[in-house]
C-alpha cells in the first residue's frame, strides 16, 4: 500500500493514534489554495515516536506545544481546511511515519501495511440513500447490497469480489483491492473506465434531473459512496433515494 494515511474523525479535533510521543517541532508553510475557504498557511506537526521514527502530521491546527508529551487519544489540534484540499474534500488528518533524520520531505515515508480491516456492505451499482448533501458532493449509503467488501463499491469477476477504492475519474486513478493474485492488465483499461463513467447520466426517481459531476469516490472501511459534483442548485435532500448510472452495473462500466 502507500506511505500515508488520511484519518477522518467524527469531531473537528484530531486525536493522537499512537501509544506515546513527544512534540518535536511545529512549522507553518505558505500553500496554494484550491478552495476559497482554505487557510493560506499549512501547519506541519512532527511528533517523535521512538529513537528512529517520527510522525509527520498535516491539516491540523496545533493545540500542543514543542516538548509536550502526549498519549493515545490525546487531542493534537483542530482539523482545518487546507489549501491542498479540493472543494469536495472533507476535513482530515494526513499522517506519515518517517525516519527521524528525514522528517519533512514529501517522499520517503515508511510503507503502510493494513493488518486488519472490517468489511462494509457493498453493491455493484450506485443506488442508495443520501446521508449528507454538500455543495460539492453527496454521501450516499448504498441500498440493496449484495455482498461485503473493503469498500461499498465492488465488481464481481472470476468468482471473486473485488473492492474499488479511489477517485474515479477525477483523481485519474483508482485501486482494485482483491485477495487474489490475478493479473488485471488485460481486464481493466483506465481510459475506457474514465470515459464510460463520464457518459453516464443519473436521476432521482425521475429521468431528466441533471447536475455537473466529476466522479465517484470510495474509501476503505467507509460505508458511503461519495458522488463528486455541483449540487447547490439541485433539489436533493438528505433521505432522498438516488440512482447514479441508472441500472448500469459497475462491471459493464469498466469492461470486465
């Protein structure tokens, strides 16, 4: 897997996820702003975990002080809207574990290995109940789920269930999480995958409703599908049932 983890909290406060640490340094950087409500500076917090490792934390306005010792579950600071975040991004804490002698660089962090994960109800088409509406996204809880997976969106191929994770196509790539070692180079074509998704129309119990949309996002262990788009002038509300890509199975969208 990758070298960083984005942690989402049910409150606006970031909590320390390790057993113990000491605040090593706090720095502020000027950053470009991808959205008007973002801060123009980015806080970087370094927390010493051991004699050789440090936690690098972004997107958190620090409440801690240099030299302070903190423990598992202690508050680090308030989650912020960073200039790095897209308009559809939710507040979160960016976390890397890095060598003590190389704590800040953008690359070179330790690789993340997922030891255990809880599956969520999953489906192979995007149809569900809106649980949150934002100007730039909808969070949808799938209905009529047919299986379980690491994410709520799956494809079924070769007798196996494979979970889709990532931002499709707005981030330009996505991951297919599977327990098999099968070679998918001849099965998945990201160009077709991208184009077909952008051609799909959706409606809410009535054809003809439209919005400007960019794509679909899913996350490991999160039971919601995020539909990225412009929704401020669309007559949708929490509790509505939405069908996106009406009756089109994900397997057909990506050409399996």
